[in-house]
C-alpha cells in the first residue's frame, strides 16, 4: 500500500513543477551578468628531462618460529696426559771423563774430548788407561796395564769428505800361568806396543747414476817387549802392516742385475820379523822373516723381485796370497731371502767365503799370552748357512740358523813347552770342519728395557788334532739393561761356555786323558756373571758401580790361566 502512495506522489511533482516557474513549454533562457576574461599566457623556459625514479622494494620480514627442543648431554672424563718436554737438540759438551778404582788395586781413567756440532768439521781425541796391581793366590805375579790413545779428524764437503787419525796402544802383562807366587816378575813380563795412522777420501755424489768410492790408507807398527840385552834387540816380534782399502758403489734405479753394484779392492802388505833370517838364538830358537801380500777383489750385486719380497745377493772374491809362493783362490758369495707377512718371517740361505790375512797383532789380541816366534799363515774360510729370522711383535725379534764352515789354516793355541816352561802359547794351524746351530731372541722397549739371549751349539772335526783346542761346544750369552727415567741404569750380562778342551804334554797333569795318542784335559765350565749400575745425579755428573764374576769362579780362560774370583769397581763420570 505504501508503495503505491509513493509512486502517485512522485508523478504529481513531476507534472506540476514546470508550472510553478511560469513555463508551460518551449525553451528556457537564463540571463545573467558574468566576466569571461582569459589570463595571459606565459612561456615555459625549462627543457624537458627524464626523471629516473627508483622504486624501492618493500622489505619482507618473515617472523621466525620459536621452537625449543629439550636436549641433554654427558661429558666423558679424559685422563690427563703426561708430557715430557725435551729440547730438539740436546746440549753437547766437549769433554767426558771417567775415573774409578776397585778391588785388587784396580784403576780406571778415561778422557774423551771432541768438537761439538759442526756441518763441516769433526775432530777429537780419546785416551783410556786400565790396570790391576793385585794378584791371584798361589800363582805367579799377574799384574797388567792397558793404555790406548787416539786422535781423529774429518772434513765434510758437499760432494766429498776426507780425514784420518793417529793411534798408540801400550799393553803390559805377565806370563803368570804357573803356581809360584815368588817368581821373578821381570822374567815373565811382556809388553805390546802399537803405533800407526789411517787416512781416507770418500766421495758421496747425490746422483744415483754416479760412481761413488772410498779410498783408504792405513799403517800399523806392532812389536812386543825388547829384550834386556841390547845384543838381542832383533830377537823380538816386530810387524809392519800397510794397507790400501777401497770401496766402489754404483746404483741405478732400474731393477737389473747391475742396479746395485759394489766392489771392494784391497791390498795388504805385512812384514813380520823375529830375530835374524837364517840364524838361531839357540838350537831350537831360529829366526823368522815373513813377507806376505794379499790382494783381494770382492764384487757384489743385489736385486729384488716379487714386489721386493724376494732378494738376491750374488758376488764373489778373488784373492791372491803372495807369501813363500803365490796362491790364487776364488770364493763364492750368494744369498737369497724372502719376506713373509710384511717381514714377520724371513727365511734365508747363502754361501760365503773369503781369505783372512793373518797378523801377529791379531793373534796377540785373541790370546795375549802368545809367544813371539810363530809362523803366520792366511786363513781360508767357506761357509754355507740357512735359517729364518723375523719380528714377532714391534718389540720382539728372533733369528735361528744352521751354519756349516770349513776353516783352513785356522789358528789353535796350545801351551808351548819348547821355548818356554808352558806358560806361553804357540800357534798350531789346522783345517777344521765346524757346524753351528744358533738362535737368538731380543726384546726392546724403546730405550727403557733391552734384553738379548744368544745360544750356540758347536761341533768340530779337526784334521790333525782330536779336538779344536780351547773352542767351546756350548755357548750362552745373555745381556740386559734397564733405564729408569734416565736416572738409574742397571746392566747385567751372563756368559756360559762348556766343552772346552786343552792339549797337555804331561800325562800326569790333573785331569789328563789320552785320545789318538794326544793328551788333553777338560777346561771345565766357564760361567761369568757381571752386574753394573749407574746413577745420573745431574746431566753432567754420575756415579757407577760394577761387580764382576759374581759367581766367584776361578775358571780358566786359557789352560793354566785362572781369573780372579770376584772383582769390584766404582767411580764417577762427568762432562765438561
């Protein structure tokens, strides 16, 4: 209803509105006053220019969601490490001295003085004296003394080096091998003296394809005690030795037969004289003049196979022995070894031979109670061996082998009853076939603990004697050292020898037995236990003590020559 009322009202307004203004139809004119002026125009003097508008990007900010995860952890404890700091290069001192004394009026003095670190020069001198003025009960005077002095020097260049040295040795002793404490000391004394020099030139080129070599010259004059009478001055042992020793080495990187070629070429002349040639001091004591030259060439090469697990060594020795007559000998050298399990086990086998030029100095060093009138003969050696060695752990190593040796002109020592009363020894040469079964094991824990055990079982067969005189059948050697924080160092060594026999000429001698028309006697068991200790009070000062022959055995090292039962020595060492 309201809707219709509104419509009627709008229509009535529409039709009555024109009549209200007096217009019933036609145009409508509106008259009014107005100002239609136009403002003056002005010229714009600005040139158009482009305006570069930079539209900045809106910064968007994303709020982070704060999520927190609960975590937990445990800290494991770490044991503190013990760090022992040492300087990279320890301090060196120019001098070292050792002084000691002990039972049986023993005395020891030693001095060593040398240069410190130097890239070019190395020189030094060493002197040592050791003596004993006591005696052995019921035996002739047994005092002895030993003095040795040497000096050396070396110059090191980039491609070569050269140097040399001088030496002097003086050894005094007595032939005390008989029971008579009241024997005249001067009648049984002996003194050996040695003086000489050596020099060398050594090349060391860095290129592996270059030939490197070493040339050495040595001279030694060795003699024993001068007789009291000047008329007998020539009747003593005198020896002059001159040696030229060279080493040559040529290496190549390729694995061929001559890739590692080495060669030794040596010439040795030894002139030995006792008395005057073609003359006699007594009916049995005749002069000996011996001139011996030995020339040796020893080439050697080694090569590898199977990734260096298999190693071969091949070579030989050609020796000329110029004595009363000239003899030429050829000795083979060959060895093969194979590495198993990264050197854990290394089986090996080889054959080797060579010639040893005999000298009066060598015989006196082996047995100082030797007489002066002995012939000298070069010794020829052949040896075949096989065995296995290796490492059971980083600290334990071992070696076991069997060796068959043939020794021609091997020197055996027997008591001399022709030129002495049995208290001196003479040399008897013989050919000996020798078989040795040996084994050794070593344990080393850095420099703290070291232990070595060596055992050998020997059998001998001599051509002209029923036994190899003074040579042991069973040998056992044990050595050990223990280092406590470089402050206290303890050492022990034990030597055991059995099966030694000595030839005797008196059938009534104690323990004498007869075999093949030759009398002999057992020398008994040699058991020697030695213990020593050193306490380093400071890096420069230390004290030491040595206890020798703790078993207190008066064993005989040579027939008729017992040793002291127990010996003790103490002293100190210092650096300066």
